[in-house]
């Protein structure tokens, strides 16, 4: 059995009792960064061995991991924060397990885009999750596609590119399009600001933008 175990996106209280039990009971925890996950496991006095599983080795090790799972070794996959597979490694391993008939269970738990979307006050009945935009090639094509969507869309963005991204969104969506910047969710300096793209640009131009960011943008019309 492979368990996908969501971990906190900031506040260490945001982990479920089942997540803690599974992390304790499996034979191995596959982790994006073993040092980050060791700190988390130490916090909960969990001593399960960790093994690296990240974007740079997943292609090389995926079949070996599935062999072990198929032979009866239970494992959990965690990423640095949030739900594995959501803008993080996970998809390759899950696809390989599904193809080989290895049972996969994804525990419900933290992910950054859901609290951002729901707290934004923008329509959340239908939405598009984009994750990170490409930095260069293909970025404009994606932005134009997103601008034409009739429903809310969600982006992950780095604080260093927030102002550039707001400018790009203003160019394709117009300055008055409602949007939200959700920063440092579940952390001490959490900020969720909903306004027009132009107002967000003015607001975030006044100070150095720090921390992790989710952007939510209303659909066309
Ligand atoms: N797997 C994660 C999830 O389930 O949301 C996403 C991992 S992705 C590599 C990291 C990005 O998620 C950050 O750059 C940011 O856009 C977003 N993010 C993660 N934690 C956040 C937080 N506490 N507040 C706002 N955004 C966050």
C-alpha cells in the first residue's frame, strides 16, 4: 500500500491524527527533502526511516519503489508541505502504482490552494487550478488562456515574481478584474487580500513581498 500523506503548509497543528498514525506505522516514508521531513517527524516523535524521493530522482527510482510496494512493504509519500502530487512529486509514483495494481490511498489534508480559494470570496463553485506558470517559454500563452476562462483560476507564485505577475495579469485580464493574493497561509503573518488587480499591484508595491503566495483570479465577466 502507498499512502499519500499531506503535511502542514505552515502551522504544525494542521496534521490529522490519521496522518500521524500512518507515518508511524509504515516501513518507510518517501520524502521530497529528508531533512525537512525529519524535523516534522521529530516534532511528533516518529522514528520511521526516511528515504529521498524528489523531482531529481523519481524517474530513476520509481520502478524499484513500486517493486517494493508490490512485495508488501507499506510506504508513505510526503512532500515538504501540503499534499504530494499538487505542484510536488507524486504523480509518477501514483501512476506507476495504479498501472501495477498497487493500492494507493491519499489522506485528506492540507494543501495551499483550497484555503486561498475559499477565503478569497471569489466564486469557488467551479475553478481551474493552474499551479506554477512556466517562467519563460509558454508563459504568455498560458496567461492568455487563463484570462479567457469563465471561472476562477488559481496560481502558485513566488514572492519575487508577484509584482511582475500582477502586471502580466493586468495586461491580459484588465486592471479591474477581481483577484486575491493569499500570503503565508496558516502562519503568523497570514494575509488574504481581495481587490482589483490594479489595487493589489498598488498594495504590494508599498512593501517588500515576503513568504509563500497563492493567487486567485476571478473568471472573465
Ligand atoms: N504541495 C503543496 C500544496 O499542496 O499546496 C504545494 C507545493 S508548491 C512546491 C509550493 C507553493 O505552494 C508555494 O510556492 C506557494 O505558492 C504555495 N504555498 C505553500 N504553502 C503556502 C502557504 N503557507 N501560504 C501560501 N501559499 C503557500
